[in-house]
C-alpha cells in the first residue's frame, strides 16, 4: 500500500523562497489586525442605506455614482416589462412567461449573518429574505409546499453567494410570482421588517422574465480593506499557538520544528522583530547568518510590505483570462480543471488610504490598504486567497509576475491561507458593459 504523502510546505524554488512566510506565519500576520474597526465601518454603511456610494469617503478624489440599482425604478422598467409581456402574449407563451419577476438590490452586514446560502439552524441572508417573501407566494405553490410539510417561503436567486462575515453593499437577487397584485413597495416593506439596520433593501423593480441575477451579470466588484496597523500580538498569542489547530481554517500544513517559524510570543519579546510604525514599507534590513559556501541565510523574515508592490503584482492580472484554481478553496473536484476555473479580471488595483474613525471620542482613523477587484466571476474564497498571497509575495520582494507564475502550481499550498472575511465586501454587480472610469482606484 502506497504511503500517504506528507506536505511540510510548498517547495518554492525562486530566489525569494527564504523570505516567504509559511502558511502559519501568513495567517498570524493577517489576523493580528484591528478588524473590529473595519467591521464597524461596514456596519455603519449598511445602516445608512448608502449602498456602494458610501465607499466614496475612502477615496476623496472619486465620487461613486450608484448604477444598476436606483436607476431601475418601476417607472423606468414599466415600458420594458409591458413590451416583453405583449410579445409573449403574441407568441402564445405560457407557463413561466406569465409570471412577474422582481429585481431586488440588498445591502447587509456580514458580521450579522452566517453567509448568504440558507442552511438549517443558521441565521443566513437567504433564509431571512425567503421567509419574508413567503406572503407573496401564489396559491398553487403555497398548497404544494403545505402538502410537503414545508414552510411557505419564496425562492430568491442571487447574483453571487457570500461567505460568513462578508458584507454586501449592493447584492442583487430576484423573486418571481404569478400573483399580479404584488407591488415593489410590498416586497421592500416585507424584507425591511426582517432585520432592521443589518439587512436593508435599496431598490425593488419589475424586470423582464428573462432576467437572471447570476447569468445576466457581466461583472462583479469586490473591495478588501486591510488594516496596516497591528493589534497587541501578546493578546492573540493564545489563539495562534500550535496546540490550537482549529483556529487555523484552510491551514492544514504540517510543519517541522526546524522550519523558519515566527512565534507570536517571541516576536513580542524581541522589539527588533516587531513591525515598524510605517507598516506599508518593506523592511530594509534583515538579520543574516552565513552558512556554507558564503550563502547568507536570513534569520528573520520581513514583517511589513509595500502597498505599491501589492499594486504592481495585482496589475499584472488585468485584461487576462486565467485559471485561478490555485487561488480557490472548497471547490468540487469537477471544477478544478478547465474553463470552470477561468476568470477575466477587468480591474485589479491596491491603494493606501485612511479608514474614517467610527468612534466619536477618537480623532482620525487608521491607515488601511484597499484592494479593488472587478472580474466577470470569482471562485470560492478566491478574493481572500488572492489578497493574502499578494501581501505575502510583496513582503518577500518577488518579481512582478509572481501571481501569474503561481497559476501553474500543482498544489494549493503554493498560495497563502485566505485572509479574514471581515475585510471583504461585495460592492456591486454590473449588468451593463464595464467602465473603468467608475472604479474607485484609478491611475
């Protein structure tokens, strides 16, 4: 019987492999941040019902124009829906062509829900929305659900499922019914009654029967906010010890004691190992020891990275159709190969800015790095893995094509563990052609 292969870590062979963080080191670096400030910032945006336009306060030079949401009011779609209905009547179409389809734009706080997808015993966005839509289900479907001893709920189809902890500012879903007496105002009022301030309806409109929030979408936009300041690492040392392996999701790496490991407690005991005050710059000096043939082996890995370097790495992905299977997690084996893993990146940038303070007593905010990604589609946890890997590679000082080179890897351990979900936000979903000038981060 063939013995099971043990992976200590992915064997990088480039010139920077000695400076690259291990999976555990990357995890510790990502989670030692004041994420509660980012979570509170997103929570305030959702409660104010500003949608994606609220993010403009992060980028003072760019004022975002809300599109694909408020423009689809009842009046603007009335002619389109009426025209489609008349054509269907002329062609003698029946069945699903007689139903009324509603497009719903939602904003919800990720920290208040267990993700989008409905799951038994969990507080999910889909569960809350479908429960509120149950009162608009037609009599035939309500009877069928009752006969099967199922709760009378509506069916909401979404543009893209978000994980637990991920916020959405302009998520799009659809709902259809054969009842003709249901209005957009009724749906908005019903959903708004579910979880006030944590789940907000931005707009509801009647759309064509052919509209599908997922398949009709041409692009999705995500924003990741990464704090450049660190928390007190001693407070987090207990949760990042090797004994507590359950606190390392997606980090099943088996490391030997001889591997270059950064222990949180030892970092706090040695000031020279702590990140500098200006955490967006690369460490200029590293302790080195000579080992055989005059080769210098670094004894301490870099503890900071350059935002401009992350931006350079990400820009290499723009305008290319690439397979991101190495940056995906929890995908089925049937989707690990071929076109199912290919994505086209329209826009991929990083920029340093200041996160506004949510505390009235404190002055100013904290420095953060914002990563803006726009693509035709995203794989499971792709954004979080891509951000974490870009930060890791930037800290190691790799070449600009490092992320593209990782596309050819054969093991997902070549990429970093996913960054925390707290910083991720689904900004909006586009159903028209992508226009770069509407992005937040521009040249």
